[in-house]
């Protein structure tokens, strides 16, 4: 407080001297002044340090550290992570305060919720806060925009009828007296942070799967019941026709429905009801790279750096080395019915089946570690940072933790879906779910999830993919649309 009072007194004296002389004073004419330049976010960084009369510094870093971190907590997470370390080493240390990140996360998720849902040990708090802030900025505004858009459409319709001389109250048989005053002009609302781009219809049957690839959401792949896999380059013109991938000797990508997609680096894999997996080389424009024959329709895929995994209708999980002529490495039977979804890393394979079980398999030890029985069966799954999030056939979201080979149920959530959860994406600070109930929902991944936005469609949503803030949606019978940050 003494610093504030002193600075106020100095500035008052300066103002009086300037009024008397009619000229602004130079910096060296101000007693006890410092020359400082603000950074892009308004934080002062003194180029000359001057000792105050009290012997204390007069800059931001002279404040107690608790006050510095409190001030920094009101800056965007992106600023704390990327900008403050460039200002000075001391301010760079603000981003190392885990307690500050936890408090920030608590403000973002709100009270009476648990976050993170899984264990806190090793949790990436800065990434979670950064993602949550971006998610709230984009999707909470999007929800408000859509609500305003609906209301604005109604108002525009009413205003149109007014201009045509019809009072809408006449439709209800109400008598009107007097003159209807014109509503004052409304300032236009700012555009939302996201733009929605429907991709040109490249399919003539239902799209079952979408996948963003390229690291920055640069390319979108889609698989359809028309037996084709299409590629869209999202960096070019949005109305450009997709690239349709063709198998050798075929006029389509497969001979049966394309049900699932997976990728790793330049490799794209598509799984089909024709009991094959086709491999495509993205580095060569989507040229055919190989064919793997399976013993049953392929329902799910997972592409790792060293192996391709496929779950099939005949209860089997197969592991393939795509670099060799005889790619089959191992076949596993962890379930009693069709394998509907799976996820993996270098250590574990997690799979869900129509037999109402979810299993975890240790790749290194070569054995099943645990099999849990559920009251529903899982259809979609996401595995990252020791957490598994999955959607089931009843609209429920399930969360599990994976620690030292132990698959532990954490919680189940009703997020408002009323039918099959066909797609799910979970990261430290975001949760996306879609369903055959014709909705896609965006949530903060706390317990219970906090829903930011619900998108409604004319048909059931078959799948989604998220990469670098870009969202791709299989949004209807033959439709694919992309949501991305507005440029």
C-alpha cells in the first residue's frame, strides 16, 4: 500500500509541475522515477532499477510472491506458459507453481465437482488449464451464438411480417389498438471463435467414421457404407472435391462397408465389413500400400508405432506388423462376443466387447491382467495419460484409470445422451461425445462433466475426431463437417 500511496503522490507533483510550466516533464526530472516498458500483456519490466526511499524495489517483483502469482492467475494460461518465461526468469517461475494451476483449474471447472477425475499424480495441470480456457472460449461462445441466432431468426421473421403490414397478434385473434413502435437497431453480435464448414458431399451412403490426420488437423479422412475412403485437404479450398482412394483393380476402396479408420505417421488404415484392412500411403497422396485379410468384419482399429491392432466380429483382437509380407503377429481372444472398441499404447491393450466386458492385456507380459463386467457394452473408447473414457450402448460415459496394470472404474456419467455413444475424445482439458440420438456434446472433463455446448443434427452422429483444436463430425447420412478456429 505504501508503494501505491507514494506513486500517487509523485504523479500528483508531476501533474502540478506540468500545469505550471505547460510542458511535460522528462523521466529524469521526476524524483524517484523508473523507466519501464510494458510487455504485450501489460506487465512492467524495468530497464533501470532504482532503489525506493524505503530501500525496497518498486517493480512488480518487489511484491510478495503470493501476490505475483495471484496477479498471474488472471492472465490467460497461454500467456503464463509462453510469454512470462520470455519476460524474465522470475516470472517464468510462475508457471512452475502447481498449486496456482490447481486453483486456476478449480475456477474453470466450477465448484462441487472433482477434477481431475483420475489420480492427480503426474497430472499435466498447465495443459489441462490451457485446453479448458480454449474450450470455454470457443464452445461457450458458440452455444451463446446459436441461441442468439435462433432468437434473432424469430425476431427477423416477426419484423418481416411487421414490414408487410401484418401484426403477429392477429394470428391469435387478439385485438390491437394504436401504433406498433419500431424496435431500435441492435448492435451486431461478434462472430463466434469457431467456424463451421460442411465439406462437399463425397459419399452417397452413410459415413461411419471420420479421422483428422497430419498433426494439425490438416487432412480429414472419412469411411462410408458406400465402400469408399475419402480424403479432404483442409488447407486448401473448402469446396474442393475429395480424393477418393481406390484399391488395386477396384472402383472403390473396399468391397464392403468401411467401418473404422486409424493412422500413424504417413500410414492410414481402413477396416471394412469385407474382412480386410487396407493400408494407404498418405505421403504418396493416398496410394494403396497393402492389404491384410482378416477372418471376420473389422469393427475397430488402433495404430501404434510398432503394430496395427484390429478388433473383429469373431471375438478376436489381432496384432499386425505392416512392414512385413506376413503381417500377423498375434491373435488374442479376450472376449466372448464381437470386439466393438479398443485402444492401446506400448504397454497395454484395452478393449470393450458386446459381451458386456472390458479387458486389459499386458503386451510385454503377454497375458490378460483384468476383465471387468459391465451392465452395458462399450462402443467407443479413448485412452490417454493413464485414463480410459468410453461410451456405451445406453448413452452413458464410463471413466477408468490404468495404473501399474490395474484397470479401475472411476465413475459413470449421464451427460444427456439417450442412445448409443458412437464417438468420444478425451484430453486433459476437453471431452467430446457424440451419439445416434442426433447430438454432439462438448464438456469440461470433470466429475460430473460440465457440458458447454450441444450441437443438434437431423440424423444420428456416427463419429467424431479432434486434433489441434479442429473437430470433424460424421454429422448425418452422407455428411461430414469440420469445426475449426476462425481465421
